[in-house]
């Protein structure tokens, strides 16, 4: 920019000296040099900034992945404990294990030690206060009558009311001679009678050994802190002899021989700049600190989690700042190369300006229009008798025409088009038919149960990020399965499979996408619910049929979409989930085209806007079509449709086994008044 100002000053002085008349050679030499300097300098600046941004993003992504690895390492130790205790309580609840029989108690507890190596001790405390304990290394089961009497029983009854697993704070175990964290789960028999609690202890030394391996592999020091001031796991603890007491089961930060850890809270500072902001794009719960210890600088990345007890666990790692700075070596190289290119370009432009005469005005005007993004306003460059200029003009005109086509495709489809489809359309825009065609496609509608009430109960700044994350999950799955997102209707999504490009297997792709969306959004909703926000589950409607696909809208605001009975029916099918208590329903055409057997018929349903009822199917998880209850239901349904009376008895038995199944309930009720029952949804 300073060079441009110098050139402008020289031009004004020369113009004044020559009464405003400059030789074209001088004008081109100075003007072309300025333009080249500006162009190359801009490219250099943009390239350097982009390299800097990408470097930050790479560091943030690696930091987020490394932090996630620490979290996965802890979850990999503690989650199997939760699953093992869930299987034990389930065995008691189903009557497969009698916890009133000491031999069966022994088998259950000792077996859990064999099945889950990270458990160092496991026990069962009856509702009356009698405890049975098995520890790793001991062969015999210990029976202990706990002191406390009524107080113990009242405590156990309180836990029974919660019915939820509970992680206890770390304690020093005199029996195991180590500090442990304990998971406690209430257990009930097949009659829902409270039997007691099962407890499993995990030694914190096991967590430290796992972190030590992670530190060795990734050249970082991973740590876990308990309530900020206590060290629950650290690579040094894996090499130290563990000691403790009831009052101090864990060492303090300064007691593990790590000066960086000892100075984290006192000397750690949250850095400013783009890096912490980018980091939160990869892990919104992560926090970054810069820690200075002596002459060394360190970067400490951590996340607080509360799923293992009332007090937060702080999971994180730190590395030397020089490791981070190594990533900027490529940026320095770009700066050096860019400076050399800039200097060389200036020198070359001075030489070329003496011999080149270019139609600068036409090119400048066209380039400004391209830069503004208004490709329709770009004037075609005129033909030139100079061969090189003529070839350049024709190439430029073809480029602008290609940009117009690509801009049209981007405006029509936005972001949510599969990458392979977008690449083919951009490569050959003639493959896209925009006038409107009749084609058989698969249509998918999704909706979040109870989202309107949720959005009215929570502030927008809390709900909108959740909804965006949710829609990102749905749209990514649709794109991966070859579909396109046509529209968002509040929290609902409207998607097509089989357009704009023909797909022979569009029903299979749509069905596979629907199953994946149902599973992924259920997991997302449960994660959000655990944080205290009652995020609803997703209801999906799937249908296939011949529709009109193409551009819809005003002349200056077109949008690609689809219209037809199959689209309207898919939307109604989605709303039918509410009345049937289901989450994923599909029309009969989907089942005909896919031959899918992991489903069940739910009956004939009268949808709003249709004169005749339609046959709907509930899509079940993959592989569940051969479950005994599904086979029994399908046989009873077919018998019911044939008018056979014994079908009602089978349905009645299924209703007793599955009282929450609304489909069985409405079939059973409706069959009392009609041999061919129809569910009417006039007010859906």
C-alpha cells in the first residue's frame, strides 16, 4: 500500500510537469507495476492469512482430538464398570440370579471381577445391612454385618427410591490399600422388590497407568484432577507407592512432583486471540491456559465433566509451548516465499510494461463485476485482432459463463447436497434439469417432538445452538446417503432421495438414512437431557412415489423442490407418529421397493387430505425383524386382516407383555368394532 501511494504521488508530479499529458509507456510502466504489486501483494497477504488460519485450525483440531482421547481413555475404564453392574442388576431383575442365595451371590461377584479387569473390588449390600465382598486376589467371599442398623437401612432405602447408578467420591480403602472410586447401583428382583445395592470399586492407579501410556504415545502429560485441588490420576502416580487416609484419599497438586501441575491455577492464564476461539469450534467445553514455569512455557488444555459424581473431574493434558510453535514453521516459509515472489513480480512488471499494451479498461470492469459476485452483470470481452488478447478474452468469457452456472447451482441447492452429486453437477451443469420433470423419488420428513414448547421455555441463545447441532447431524446423514435437504421448516427437515440426479436405489438410501437419523438424534436428545434440557425425540415419515421436481418460486427467487401427493403423504405420515406412539413410519411403497423385513405393519390409517386410508409400517432397528414378539405381531396382524377371531387373543397377550406399545393397543380396541380397523387422523 505504501508503494501504491508513492506511485500516485509520482504520477501527479509528472502530470503537472507535462501539463497533464503522460506518455502511454510511462503510464503503463507505472500503472502496470502498481497493479501487479497490488495483485501479488493481495494474493500474498490472503495466502499468508489463510495459512495462518489453517495452522490455527489444525492446532485446534489436534488439541480437541487429544483432549477427546483423554476423555475416551477415562470412559474406556469406567464405562465397562457401569455396563457390568447394569448386567448384574438386570440378571437379578429378570430372576436369572437369586441374590438371596449365597452361592449365586458368590458367582455373580467373582464373575464380575473376571469379566471386568479394572474392578479391584465388588460387593453386595442387602436391604437389611448385610454386606458380601469380593476383592481381586482373594478367593473367598467375605460376609460382613454393617454397623449402623436402622441408619444403614434408611440410607439404602433412599438410594432405592432414586433407582439410578451413583458414583461416589474417591476414598482410601484400607482393605484394598489404595484409593478407589466406587459405582453404586440399586438392585431389584423380578417382582420389583428392593434387594440392596451392588458396588464396584476402581483403583485410581489403573486410571493413572492408562494416562501414562497416553502421555508416552503422544508426547504430552495427561492428568485428571478432582475438584481442582486434588490429583486423581497422573503418570507419576503410576510409578509412586500409593498411600492415603480417610481424610486425604488423594494427593494435592503440589504432592505429585510435577511443577507444571502445581502452578496451573496460580500461574495459568487464558490466552487471547483466535486460537481459543477456534478450539471451541472443535470442543465447546474445552478451556486453554498458558502456564509459565521457570523459563519454560506450557499449554494446558482441559475439560470439566460431572458424570462421575457430584464434584467435577477435570480431564486434560499439557505440552511445551515449543511443540505448538513448531506448527508455525510452514507459515514462516510462506512469508519468506511470498516476499520473494512479491519482489520478483515488481521487477518483472517493470520490464513487461515497456512492451505490453493491454485493454486494461475492459478487463478491469469485468473483473470488478466478478469480484462483486454479480456474474450476470459481467460484460463479455470484445474480440481483439491480437491473437493472445483474443484467446484470453474468449477464455475469460467461458469462465464467467461457467461461474454463472455454478452460482445458479449453489443458489438452488445451498450446502446440503452430497459432495459427489455437487461435483458432478459443477463439472457438467447440463446434467441438471431445472424446468421440472416427473420422477419417482423417496421423500423424508423429520420433526422434533415438543420443540415448540421447549423453545418457549428457554432463551434463544440456549436453544438455537442446540438446534443447529441437531440439524447438522440430520443433514450430514442425508448427504452421506445421497439425499438432498430441500427445506427447513422450523425444526423440521424436508429431504429428497433420487433428485436432482437419478438414483436407482433411492428407497434403500432413504430407509438407511431414516434409521441412522433416528439412532443419532435419539443419542443427541439423551445427551442434552442429561444436561437438564428436555430435548424431544425425532419423529420421521418416509414415503416413495412419483412427484414433480424442479424450480419453484418467483422469477427472481427460485428454489429447487418437489411437489405431489407423495410429498404431502410423507408429511402426514410423519405426523401419524404422534397418534401411534411411534418414531419412524413409512408408506407401503417404501416396503415394496426395498423388501425390508425389519419392520411391522401398523394398520390402515386415514390421513388428512386423502380419500382412502393408506397402509403404514413402523421401521424397526436393523436386525429386529426376527425378534419373537415381532414375528408374533405380524402373524396376528395378518390373521386379523383375514378376519380370524383368534388374532385378538394373540394381540391381547402381546399387549400385556408390551403395555407401552400404542400400536397393539389401538389395533386391539379398533378390532372390537370393525374387522378391518382404520385409524382416523383428521385433526393431525
